[in-house]
């Protein structure tokens, strides 16, 4: 896999790892409002390349719908199911990228070591997100289904550029703007009105410019040039680095530090095996 693909994927992962920490500074803003404002701000990360936003209607519609549906499903899943369980199911998307990429028309099939590598990386992810044993409850089936739908949506969105009309990675700025406007519309329809303060708006802008903006440009480049198996397994660094950022900010318990090292070992072993 090229150096550009690795560096772009790592850049996106590092930005996503900051998301949870930045959300702490967004106050009590409703999820759809936060998502809408952040995505609209995220479009500014590629505003200097606005001409690249001119893509065909099917490409634009697919990009906007994918970003909106993914975030809407995830927000709803967190409301209908325990967050740890929903988030763990959502993190099946790297595994789905590996499997779907292997059996897509241009795929070369799934190697056993790639599947084993993703399983190891997922185990590391589970150790951080849900360290204690839990059982899926039938009372939360709707939330679980939405979390799985979010995972599938992101996997399909990640793999789709290779099968669509060529477009610039900077076009993701237009996708962000369209999805952000849809999220704001959903906020006005389904959430209570809320007026964020200056500090909350600044946090949302930071989320937009990084985790929900520039990260999408980098991710698009990585998926175009890299191996789905390698990038998929590497993506499991996201929850580990996110937990590390929260721990450094004092937002999680001291026991999180004890889980990080073995979880990191599992993820790195998985990445090495899946390459």
C-alpha cells in the first residue's frame, strides 16, 4: 500500500480520535443540531477548492445521503440502545470494508489472514469500548439494527468511489454541506429548539473542520489508493486513540489506561496480519 494511503488514513483516524473529546465542549446541544452545524462547518475545510464540488447529480446525491444516513442512524442508535453496545456494533464497519472490498467486482477475495487480522483488531476495539461482559437485549433491537445500518452505510460509502464516476476528494466538502443542511432540517423537525452559546459553537466548528471535515477528504484519498484490508484493520486504532485523548483530558477513569496497552497490542497485531 502506498505511503500516501497510509498517511491519509492515519490523518483521518487521528482527527476522528479527537471527536469525543471535542464533543465534551459542545455542552448540551442536541445531537442532530451538533451534527448539522459541524458538517456545515466541515465544508469550509475544502471551501478553497469549491470548484471540485461540481460533480454529477448521482455522485452528489450518494455522498450527501451517505453522510446524513450514517450520522442519523448512529445518533438514533445511541438513543435506543446502550451507547457502549451500539458503538461496538458500529465499529463493525472496518470489518465490513474488508469483506465487501474483497468480494466486490474488483476484489481479489478474502484471505484467512485478513479476516484473522480484523478479528484481532476488533477484539482490541472491544476491550476499550466495552471491557465488561454484556449481553444484547431484545429490548434494544431497534438500536442495534440502526448501529449495524450505520456500519454498513459507512463501509459502502468508503468503497463506492472506486465504482463511481471519477471525482476529486475535495468534493466531500459539498457532501458535508448537503448532509449538514439535512441534519439541521431534521433537528428542527424532531428535536427541541436550542440556542448554543459561543463556546459551544466554537467546539462544533472545531469538530466540523477536523473530525467531520478534513478527515473525510483524507479518508477518501486513503480508500482510493490503499488496500481495504489494510485500511480497515488500521481503522481500529480510532477507538483506542479516542480513549487515550479522553484519558489525557481526565474524562475517563484510571482503569482506561490499563486497558489501552493490551488493546493497542491486539490492534497492531491485527494490522500487521491483515496487511
